[in-house]
C-alpha cells in the first residue's frame, strides 16, 4: 500500500510527528516509496529532537525527573527506529542510485501541482492533475505518464504514455515507447521503437519497429523502416510501404502505391487501384487497376526487355538458366521433354504442390488441388475431387477427371482424355485411346475416330469406299494414294530410329536414378537389420519383431531388384559407374547430351517426312485428331452457329454460302441460244432454276404447246420423248413421227403433204406410188409402133409387138453371117459327137460336197496377215470419183430398214444357202474369149465396160425395185427371192482373184487389183452436203454453226449436267464445312456463356464462405454457389489473432467450367 507522509504538530505531546495517509489513485514503485519513506522519517525525527528542547516550556521541579526519564525512553526508542530506518535506507541504496549534493544543488527539483501528481527526477514536471513524470526533464500532462530522459506528453496529450529517451506524445491517448525521438503525434496512436513515429493525421495509427512511420488515419506500420503512409493502410515487414489509402504491404520491401492495393511477399509491388500482388518479386505496374499477380516474379504491366536467360523450370528462387531472375517478356523456352520427363535424381519431386485432403503430387513440378487429387505426370496439373493428371504436361480440371496421356487435357465432371495431345471439354466427355490430337467438345461428347480415317469424295476422284466382306474402308486413289504409301514406307524406319534414341535416353536417366537411390536403399536395409537385432536384444514383443522383419524383407527385395536393374542398365548404356559421384555425373550427362542431339535429329527428320505426307493428303484425310461435338452411338448432335464463310478447301461452309449457291442456281439454254448475242431477246431464251428446283424436260404429251418465241402452229412435242437411261437424260424422236408437212429444198423449198383424200403431193403434184402408178402411167403413156401391153397377174407387161414389127422394114437390118451357137460350135469341133454328148460335155459330174469356200474378203484377209476389213475395202476400192449424188448402198439401205441389225446380219441375209457342187463352168471372161476368137482380155474388159451414159434419175435400190415390181410382197419375200435354192455340192471353186492369177501367169495381186478397178468416171453432179440437206429440211436461214450446235446438243447437255453435278458436289462439301464451322462457333459461344455463369457461381461460392470471428482461433470453411445452371465450390481459411485485431483469410474456388479462382486478404481492427 502506498502512503503520503506529512509533518504535523502533536499538541497532546507537544512535539512534531511524521504521519502518513493512503495515496489514492497514485501509482509508485515499491523501491521509490520505500526510499522516500525512510528519508522523510529521518528528516522529521531530527527536526522533532531539535525542536523539543527549544519549544517546550520549562518543567516544574516535581516533574523534571519523570519527564527526563520519559524523554530518555523516547529518545532511545526513537534512536532504535532511526537505526532501523538507516538499515532500510542502506538496503534501498543498493537499488536506487544516488548522487553527491554538490552536483545537483543548482538543478531544479521535481515539480508537481496536484496532490495526485508524481514527479521523480531532476526537473521532472507534472503540469496537470494525475500525471506521472519520472526521469530527467520529463514532462507529463493530465493523467499521462512520461518516463525517460526528456520524455514528454504535450499539454493536450492527456491519458497518454511516453516511455524512453526523447519519446513524445502530442495528442490525447497516444503511446510512444522507445527512444531517440519516438513520437506519437496523433490522438490514440501508438508508436513503438527507436525513431518510430505516428503522424499528425494518424489517428489510432500503430507504428512498431525502428524508424517506422504510420502517417495515415488508422494506419499500421510493423517492421524496421516500415511505412504506412495512406489512410487505413497496413505495412508489415522490413522496409514495407503501404502508400495509397487502404493499401496493404506485407513482406520485405513490399510496396502498395495506389488505392486498395495489396502486396504480399518480398519485393512485391502493386501500383494500380484494387490490385493484388502476391509472391516474391511479383509486380503490378501503373494502369493495371483491378489486376491480380500471384506467384514468384508474377507480373502485370507493360512489356519489358527480355532477361538474359531463358526460363527452364522453377528451381528454388532461380527462374532462368543463367541464375538471374526472369522478367516479363523473357524468352521463356520451356524445359524440353527430356529434362522434364527425366529430371535429375535430386529434383524428381521438386517444385510440386498438393492442396486438399489426400491430395498427392508424385512427379516433377506437379500441382494437385482437391480431395484425393493426384498429379503424377511431370509438369501436370490436377484440380478437383478425385481428379488425376497422369501424362507429361497433362491437365485435368473437374470432379473425377482423368488426363491419361502426355499433353492431354480434360475439363468437366467425369471427362477423360485417353490419347496423346487430346482435349476433352465438357461433362462426361471422352476421347478413346489412339485418337491422338483428338477433341471432344460439349457434354457427353465421344470421339473414337483415329487418324487413319479418310474422308468421302462423292466424285470418287480422290477417295473411294472399298468393301471387303463385312469390312468397309475409304482408300486414297491415284497418285496421291501411291505417294502416301511411299512416304509411309520412309516414315516407319524414321519413327523407329526416334523411339530408339528416346529409349536410350530413358535408360541413361534410369541408370542415374538407380545409382542415386541404391546407397539410400542399402542404408535403409542395414538400418532395418540393426533394428531387428535391437528389438531382439531388448526382448520386445514378437509382433514388433515380425513387423520389422517384414519391412526388412521388403526393402531387401527392392534392393536386390535395384541391383539387378543396375547390372542390366550398365550393359545397355555401356557405363560401368558404381556410385553417383562427380565422375559418374559427368559421364552420364555427356552421354545424355549426345543422345538428346541424336534424338532431336531423328525427330526433325521424322517431322519433315510427316509434314510432307500431311500436306499431300490434308484435304481428304485428317492429319491431326478429329473433333467431335456429339456422340454417334447415343445420337447426340449439335448445331454450329456463328460461322463465317470459308475460302480454302479445308474451311467450313456456312449457310449463307449455300443460300448464295441456291440464288445463283443453274442456267439452261436450247439450240437457238447464241452466247455471243447479249440482247434481251437472247437472254430471255435462258431457263434459270434454283438449286433443288425442277426443270421439266418433256417429250410426247397430249397437248401442243407454244409461246411467243415458239408459236403453237410451228412447234409440237408430240414426236419427242424423254427418259432416264441409267442416269442419263435422253431426248429422242419417235420411230414413226407424225408431221403435217415436210419442206424440202433450200432457197425455194417444196412442200411434201398429204391431202384430205390421202394423196401424197409434192409441190401440189401427186406423187407416184404403187397404188396410183397404173392410173398415172396410162394417163401419161400410150404404147404403139411395135410395143404392146399385156396383163400377167397384177402386172402390166410391156413387150415388142412382133407381129406388127415383122413386116416393118425399118426394123430390119442387113442380114449377117449365120453364127454358130455354142452347141453347134462344139459339135463342129467334135465330129461324131451328138447333142447328147454335148449336153454331157458341158455338164460336170456331181462331185462330193466341197469344203466351205472363203469369200473374196476372207480370202484376201487370209492372204494379207495383219490387214483389216478397212484395208480390204480400201484395196478393192477404185479411185475417188467426182462427187456424185448422195445414195445409199444396198447394205446401208438394208441396215436402215432393219434397225438393230448388223453388217453380219446383212451378209447372212443376202447370202444364199450353199448348193451342192455343180459342174465346173467357165467364167464370163472365158466364155467371152471362147465366143470371140482372137480377142484379148483387154478387149474383153473394154467389151464389158459400157459407155458413160447421161446422168440418170436417182434409181431405186434392188430391194425397192423388186418390191415395186411385186405389189403385196414384203421385205421377207424379197430376201427369200434373192436367195438361191440349195444346189448339189460342187467342186471347190477358186476365188475370182485365184482364177485371175491362174489365167495370168506372172501377174501379182497388185495387177489383179488394178485389173478389176474401173476407170475413173466423169465428174458427177455436185451432191448436197449434210448441212445443205439439214438446212433444206425446215431450217431455212440457219447457219452452219447452228447446224453443228444441233449435232452437239446432246453432248453439250451432258457436259452441262456434269458441270452442274460437280458444282452441286462442291457446294455440298462447302455446306458441310460451313455447318462444322457454325457448330464450332456455337460451341465457343456456349462455352463463353458457361464460363461467365460459372465465374459468377465461383464468386457466389467465395462470398458465401464463413469467416472466423473468434480471436485466437482458425476456421476452415467450404461454400457452394450456383448461377443459371453453373455451379462452383469454394474452400477458405481464416484466422484472428489472439487480441482479435489482425485477421487473415485465403480462399480458393473451382467452378463447373474447370476454372479456378483464388483470393487472399489481411485486416487490422481498431
């Protein structure tokens, strides 16, 4: 209990006494109070003794002795007390320093103005009630405490505390603890540390640490040279600076310049508003408001010059190969597959992150986030519950997602990418093994189409569907298919060479790992062996010994297996190192570098060939994995929207292009269309139809049609027919067409008509027919003067009237010599022979049936091997005469009258049956020569050659003449009439050529050909050309070009149809490409909408996280969010300091689009 001591006069005893009272509201140290008490007691006691003799009145005689006795007792008692106090004072002097009076006699003493004040120390002063000033020249104001040399609280700084040399509090409630001008200039601010300061505006600010500054309202600066400059800021860490209002800088040299910026980490820097920069050397530049940079050396801002090295992989704090720190814009050459797949033994699990219950990061630089998530492929990322990234550089995001192969990516619940470089995007999407580079987009999409699939070419010019049993396969055709196979034969060995070098590299890396792991495994085995011995020595339970033994046996088996592998690897690699020492490192690394060079060379050669092969077939065969937006098995399909028009063969075609094709349509024209004529009248002759429209092409119909260009009176379709001839549109004319009239002739055509009476007229004159011939003949001709007519059946026979001519001297010539007949001549030459003998002589004996003789043509072809019928025809053909009238040969006439018959049929028709062999007779020439003695073969040839007559009228063919002479007879009757009866088999006769050669010894076949060739006849009248006949036949005024066009009409139509089919095919292909592109854009838009909604769901999930509100406690919370069908899950961590003033929290969200978001914050509460 503290007391205040006072000196008072005791009137009862007549002496001065020292008394005490409780010091209410005073707070003093025990040592100080004891020392003051002792000093006051000694001082008062001395004054009491001195004053007792001088101030007390003289006693009476009776009382003197008693008073003296009493006084002596009191003195002795007082002396005892003084001695006790001196002892206490000597003890107090051990703890409280003293100074000789001479040194302080000129100094001012401590000063207080109120009973409740305390001032201790030279020139210590309390200026207002309740103050405490302890120390040299300390100054305390109302209810304030100032302790320390020159410590002071200003007059207006009541209820403040200033402790330490030169510490100053300028405003109410401030605290300044430290020294060397520690200052708390604002109300209720706290400044702790040498030279620390809270500024004049820094109400309720906190500045802790040497040379710290908290200058803004509610600001906090914690750490040497930390500065919280703006209002409501926080700077924690050495030289941390929170400059802008509401900024946070946490970490050594961390700086936040602008409003609400956050910088966490050594040298972290944020300059924009509402920015967050987390991580060592992370930085956000100006004009980057609302940006976030998280990670070591993360950067947001304008591009900088590249660093001097290339980033390979995260190794401690070094990011680039030369040991420097990477900057934005660095040449970020990602570590090649060799380094990433086979890192050094010391770094096999380096740089990996695993966050979540049971999360596992097995490989090099892997990230696994989420409950039981596993990232086992080097540089792989797995985010989600039960998600796995197994391949090199693989990425798996979502619940139960698996990325199986290298470079594969899978996003969405239960999606899986089972092929290399494949992408599965969407819930339940799947890509089958072997579909390398394949893509599956959209929920429930499935892709199982590999690179071997070839596209369908409707024209079958580039590809064709081949069916072999139940197997259907598209194959490449032509030169491209052949070249493709040739390139594949070159690629296969290159691929094997590359794979061999990769395996060599893997063996070397495994050798390095084994050499590194083997000593550790040996130590493990030895330790387990020692542990078993120790347990046995300590008589531990058998269960512990068995467990240790099992571990020992397992480790020993692993050691033996590693030793076997090491032996095998030494054999494969040729390296015989026994330990992972420096020499082995150098040897293995050298060989790794050599193998890498070989592998790179092999890969480059392989890539060149593969690129050449890809360019060859890329239009008709996918050179990367296919893209699926649905599932053929389950019938899931999608439309593709928002596709722009394509330009290249491999671009997509959109619906607009198809509509354009439909508008362009197809144009048709008839024979009368002239491309060179651009008049409207000519354009009107074009028929235009839209794609998909119908062009009626009709032949015979029940009505006659016409138009202004084709009047009904002149045109009719009754004689035309159209039909589908196995895919070809045929336009033909009836075999028996009907015409109202036929015009013949060119400049002055004549009309061939039939009148109502059924008469055929030409130019108004009746045409002679079989039926009217007799009538017309009788009207035109009269037979007399030696001619007469008679009837023989249906025929009128004209003959000589012998009776009328018999006596007509004008018909009698000079009487000539009596000539001998052949019989008379024979009889004359054969005296004694009779007519019977003559008959027998000229009649040959019936011989055996002879061999079938060859025709002149067959005999000629047999004698001239290699020659054709055309050659034969040329050989027997005479020189070309002048152009005669156009006439048909008997053969041509017969073929025209017998449609469908061939020349062989004609030859058979006119050939009589082979008769029996007749008597050998003389040829016409022999008979003539025999009848004309002295004559030569030349005379014979001249004799049988008639004089050239005047040009006769066009004669009828033999068949026509015969039919005209035999009314009622048919062509069949004619064929039978000209066929001879079958005769007896005759002797084999010679051909005309053989007979001629036999009769002309020394002559050649050439001579024979010349002999039978007639002399060149006189030039005949000019015949009409095919064009002239066509022009005269109802085409007056038409040109030869139009005539050619009419002949080519069918050919042109077919060409146009082919062109149309090709155009339709091309447009169909473009349509399909457009559909594909439209579907892709649709998927992209859906993906964007989904990501936006998923992002909002993520924000809702983070906003829903529960935050800790209990000081000293930590909270882990989980939240979910949903927005328009998209969902998100978030986890968070929060903690409040023990005093409840400082709080931190960190949050992470993952949404249904596979995107992750993170956030962190720290807060200080006053």
